[in-house]
């Protein structure tokens, strides 16, 4: 069944007007009509079955019928990613949504040389991926900040898996072996040129940072992000019970 | 240093004429000239330092100087992937090269509805990714075959990690826990619509198949391929010593 994210409150009997894009998608692309059902979620109220009540030029109107799944959130995992070229950044946001990251935070580092990010477009990509992957929330995509600022403002107990290509760090599964489940985490992936020596030294000295390697080959930033998210979910996340 | 794949034999003193694309890349894009060094590999003779001897209209000529790394191969791992849309297939081939698959084999399944693959273009993508990732061979990309034919012709001792979304299979790390290192493996990823019930039944009955799940969310085919390659390398491959 088609799943759509909506910002509106969801409850039994709620009448919702879908936005233009969703209306077009439902009525024209997917050929849905009055009486057909869709699933809606908003990140707060769980997933609801809803029935199409009207298809007009102004858009599609639906009415929420019954709760299909109660709200549930994945593990508290952020992906912190250095700004990379647009295409790869879009891939990373899509995959972060599929792999259950709660937030994607963009950082500028010394060797970052990409354009600024288009947050609105990245949020649309995250939303579509969340709709397809079956999760009940959409990862938030935050405006870029400098690495320095990010680390100064760090919320203390959150741990940082620092993916360090240059060093002799242990592979991610080993580095996470002794960590407890249920903690808040972030995964940090550097730019294509890597972190500068000063940045690496600073990151390795942070008490909340866990350095780890991503294997014997050089990975592009998007591959590194996907591999690290996968291994984290598999070690500490919701891939196992 | 720039790394290039060449089909030619490599040995001390070998004189090589680079092809048109590589010559243009070296001379015009990367602004390399006479006396500059590059690294060459061919999948057989290891990685060689080579010096540019001439830059002419006909192309760039280089001479191999000294062995930089002896030939070494990654684990014997194939990725078997159902034909998916071109963009995602290209991503998968790039990532398979970065994540150390030896071969990418394309299959047509009951629910495959993608165009045929352009093997030449996929091979070029695999080559570029192999150059960047530092490996000493280029994964071979094979012409598509039907799933039925693939399984009939299976080379018996090779094991098959069957990524099964629909079932109650164990997560990949658990499924691989008891497996010995050093065996030949393949990872099988289905099309966006999944395998048909008949295909699933057949796959699960194969004595060499190990079914496994990819977590609680629905993954697109490219994400599934990257996650499975990552977890296999991490459990049985060359990510740990």
C-alpha cells in the first residue's frame, strides 16, 4: 500500500487535504480514486489507514480510519557528514533514511570544498525514502555548521563513532564490541580528502569519540556512510533483537 | 598518486602506450607531464610505479619502473544482483568494486522489469572505482543470465548468501556467525519487487544457500547490496585480520 508522510495530526476521523505533490502522485501517477486506501504517518501519531474521500482539481482529500501501527522510533542515531558533492550527498541522505538514522547533520571541515546544501531538497529526499522504507518518522536534515562549532556544542553523553581512514583504528565491529546498547550515538564521516591532521588529533582526543576503520580499501563518502550505518545498526541498533 | 588500470603486462622497463581516455585524463585533466609518476595495475602483476616518458597528440607513453605492491586478491566473493534501473545498477557496480567483490553477476528474475545492462559502461565504472579504491584487480561484470540458469550452472562448493526480505531469516551477522573463513561465496540481492514465492522456495531449498535478513526496514536494491557486502566483508572477508 502507498505510504505518505503528512505534517498534520492523525486521529480517527481526521479529514486531511493532501498537498499538491502528493495529490498529483496519488491521483495521476498511481491512479488512485475515491474509496482507495493509503497509509499516513507524521512522526508522532503512528501509522494510519486513510481512505480517499474526494479527488478534485484542488487536490485529494482523505479521512483517517484506523491506527495501523503505533508510533515507534528507531535508535537515537545521528549521521554527521561532511559536505560532499550534491549527487553523493543526496545518496547519503536517502540511505540514512533507509538505514534508520534519526538526523542527518552536515558539517564543513578544512578540506570540504562542496557547495552549500539545499536543505529543502534533501528533506524531500529523506521524506520519500522514509515513505518507502516503512519507518514512522522522517530524519531531520540540519543546516551545515563548522566542525569546530559542532564539537563545541556537542551534547555530552552522545557518543561519536569517528570513521578514521588514516589511522590504525580497529574495524567498526571490534570498536563497538564492548559498547552498551541504548545509548545515543552519532557517526562522523569526513570529506573525500579526509580530515586534516589537526582535525584528526582533535577528534581522537575527545572523550566521547570512538575511532574506527572502514576496512582495507579507500571508500567514497557515500559508501563509507552506508557501511558505517549498517555496521552500527547491526552491532548496537535495531537489526537484531 | 594517480592509479590507472591497464590491460598490458607490467614488468620493470615495460613501455606502455596509455589509451585515449587515460591519456586525456592524465595530460589534460590532471595536468601531468614528462617525468611525473603514476601507479599502474592489471590484476595480474601487482602495482607498478611508472614514469611518463612522452605526451604527444597520439597519447601518453609511460615506462614501468618498480613494483610498488605485489599482486594480491581479495576474498572470493561474487555479488549476484537482479537487474534494476540503470542508475541504481551503476551505483551497485561502483560500490561492489569499493567493497571488494571479485565479480558482479547480473540475473533476470520473474519480477525483473529493467532494461538489459550495458556491460561495457558498467565495466568502465568498475574500473574507475577499482582505481580509486586501491585494489589490485577490477571486478568482472558478467552478462545477465536467468536465475534458473544461474542456479543450474552453480559451481557447487560456492555458498550463496540469499538476502530474503520476506521471510523470518536471521540477520546477516548471525547467519554468518558459524561459517568458516576462506570459502568461496556469493551474495544474492533480488529485484525491487522481491523474489516470487516460487523463487523463494527454490532458493531456500538449495543446500548451498544461507538465507539472511537485512534488518527491519525495506531497503532499495542498491542499499541492500552495499549493506550485505559490508556485513559479509566484516564477518568473513578482509576487514579484519
